[in-house]
């Protein structure tokens, strides 16, 4: 999973960055096929805004939150995305499971044949 963390209008503290990375890694517990996660942390006067965008096979899931503290805003955005990921996974289970499995394998498997690669 590709991860990107962006801080707008403030300097990102290493503690917040480390917590954000661990929270984004934790999202794979709820849905395995996450291709990328983009977290934007923005400070605008007295507002702390966090927006988390997750890319899964064919969809994009977005959660944003605003709080007095940047850590609280980030955790609230992650909670919103977690809820959406759970719903997304349940919807996929209701569809044809064979198609879901084939799509997941096509997204996560490499295109090269391992026997053709010279080492």
C-alpha cells in the first residue's frame, strides 16, 4: 500500500506522522486490497482538519473530520474511513464472490511471470 501524508500550513510533528502511519497500516485489518492511502492534515486558523482518502480496487473512500486537536481530527477521519471500509466489504460479499476474488487477485498479483525473470 502506498502511503502519503501531507501537512498544510504547519510543520508535521514526528509523533503525529508515526501515529498516522500506524493507523493507516491498521486499515488493512478491515480490507486487504487497499492500493493507496493519502492523508491531508490542514491547519486553518483555529481549525484542524484531517482528510483521509483510500483507494481500493475500483472505488475511492474519503473520510474527513475537524477537531480542536490535530491528533483527534486524524483519529476521527480514520474512524470514518474504517466504518466505510466495513460497509464496502459487506457490499462486496453480497455480490458474486467469484468475481470479487478474481478482481482482488488481478489487482494484487504482479503481471510478470516469476519463471521468466532472470536472477
